[in-house]
């Protein structure tokens, strides 16, 4: 009998079906099939060319190959805070209120472990981002999943239910714009949620990975009006600057919380990658390029909405930003079967909605932000024609 088994904590967590979908996509492509992937949220573009050229010119700089300070180089942190100040009216002290991280996922773990103790409960809105739920569960924390309301082709936040639940949880995780839904929280609801969490003594962890892709005009952030101590914000440059492989993100919040969060960062990754920080500094200066990429995402959102408008098997769900819609479908298949059917029969990759919680079943996450200019129209033609067998 093997006594050396993995922990129940880890074996109780199931990998999401995205891995099976991506493996199937790779297999089909290896056999020569043309596959349009609208599955994983990988932008179709790389970082700005000028920024990559500047990085290449500086590869002999020894500092690029060494550890940076744990929270990141001061110049890179200053560049990020300056961008927030000019673009979003968020004023941060780069020395004490912001860390650069290895992407938003590591930033989330730092924030989560900073504001919770073992046995606490953390609330998420469902459909949720599954990596957040992974981190909550393997941190020995309880999970309170609050279903959103699917109504009028939209996903709506149940504010009354949220207010009822908040006193019993240590933290609320809010992804805005949403993954997998593309839901943008309107400014009035965001202000209400910030007020409710403050009144209930609940930390609010805001994941704003897609904040540059908000197309509704709703861009209020609580740190535009003071520094509410209970709000911690995480984000990433993977999508906005085309840097997913460079693993660079951020965490900002009150200085006393950031001081404790740095312990997590030092233990898990030590510091953000040094070359990524150099690339980040220069890429943030490419304002016109960044704006052009954002417009490209908006165009893809509109094309995806139009492609689904006449489809009787797949139904668009309102997306005000990000890379996604969580579309509903009509079929007796579960979402895993439906995603595999579309992949095998139509050559189009999507993600089963069940990956994002029970309420996601009978839905498919469709990511339009990963399609290149050459792929966009062929993929939209396929999407508009998809039907399921009777």
C-alpha cells in the first residue's frame, strides 16, 4: 500500500476542461486541420515592436539578468503609477502602495493570503474565474459562490444577496470586466459594492486584468476618491500590452497590507522578471499603439455579437468589455460535449461554461480577443453557422 499520496487538499481540486480543449486543438492542428481557437484568452498581438527593439539593444545590461528588488524596480513601478495617474486619476506611492508581480494570478495569491486567515470564507460571483477558486481552496479557505442573475441576455449582480452574505465572509473577489462573462460593473454598482464591503468589514479584491478593454464608459475605481483601506487591486499587462509570456502584473493597496503581501511574493517568486519590467516601461509609452489594440478588441467584440445575432443555436450574452462572451446554447449536450462537438465538427475552439461554476453549464465561453486579422472573418462565418444535432 502506497502511503506517500498527494494531499486531499490538492486531489479534491479538478483541473478545468480548458486543458482538454487546448490539447485537442493541438492534436487536430498536428493532423493538418485548420482550427480557429476562441478558447484561451491570448491576445492576437505581441508587444510593440519599438519596445522589443529597445529590449534587444539592452540585453547585455547585466541588471536584466539579475533579481530585481522584491516589489520590482523603482523605475518600473513609477512608470505604472504615472500611467494610472494620467489615465485613471489614481494616485499611488510607487514605493509603498504598488508591487509588480508575476502576472495577476500571483498578485491574487498575495492579496488573498494577506487579507484572510485559515478557515475564513471568501465570496466570488458565479460564473467565476476558476483560477481564483483554485487558490481559495488550496489556501484552506471556505468558498461562498454567489450566482449572478441571467436576465435580458445579460449577467446581473444580485446586490441584495451580496449584501446579505458579506457579513459572513472575509473577502469578496470581483473581476471587472468579467472573465468569463465580459460583464462590466457599472459605476453606480461598483460604488455600492465598495460601500457595502466597507460597512460589513469585508476586504474587496478587485481583479482588473481587462481594465483597458471597457467599452461602456464605466471606469470608476475607489482609489480615485481617496485610499479605502479595505480595497486591494490586482491586474496584468498580459492582454493590454500583449505580454502573456512575460509574466508581469501588479498589486496595489494600502501600504501596511502591501508590506505583508511582499512576504508571499518573496516566498513564491522572489521578484517579477527583470527583462519584463524593462519591456513594460517602454511599452507603456506606446500610447497610440495601446489605443489601437483596444479598438481592435472592440471591433472583435462587435463582430462576434453580429455573428451570433442570427444564430438559433447560440445566443449572445451582453459583454461590455474584456475578451469574452459567455454564450448560451440550445442542445441536450452538456457544455463539455458541446465544446468538443463544435471543435471537431466546425474547427472552432471554445471553453465549456461548466469550468466557471454550475451556473455556467449550458454556456460556452467564446474568446474573440485571440483572433488575428486573417482569422477573424473566417471564424465569424463559422460561428454564425453553428448548429447542434437534434
